[in-house]
């Protein structure tokens, strides 16, 4: 297991649409993991298991988004 930095909210906070995009991408590209990216993917998967999934209207403005609202 890779050790990451402590998260401000205790868990990863992801907007529902972004969460689905990330999960879909990870499922479609399982065979493309090399040694370095495999470690990062494993850490992301681990964080996604305990992630706080929020609706768009409940997202704090300080949370980074894949597709931010303008």
C-alpha cells in the first residue's frame, strides 16, 4: 500500500458525476497500468472506496472538480 498525505476532510470528496467518470475510466483501462501508474491507481482505488460522494449542489467551492461549473 502506498502512503499518501492526510486528506483535509478525512476522505476523498468527489462529485457524483466525476466519481462515475473516474470509475468508468479505471475499468476500461485496467490493462494499461505500468509499474508507476499501477501504484497511483491502487492508491486512487483505495481512496475511492471510502470517498464522500456529493451531489453538485452540495459541493464546497474549494473542492477540485474534473468538469467545474463556470
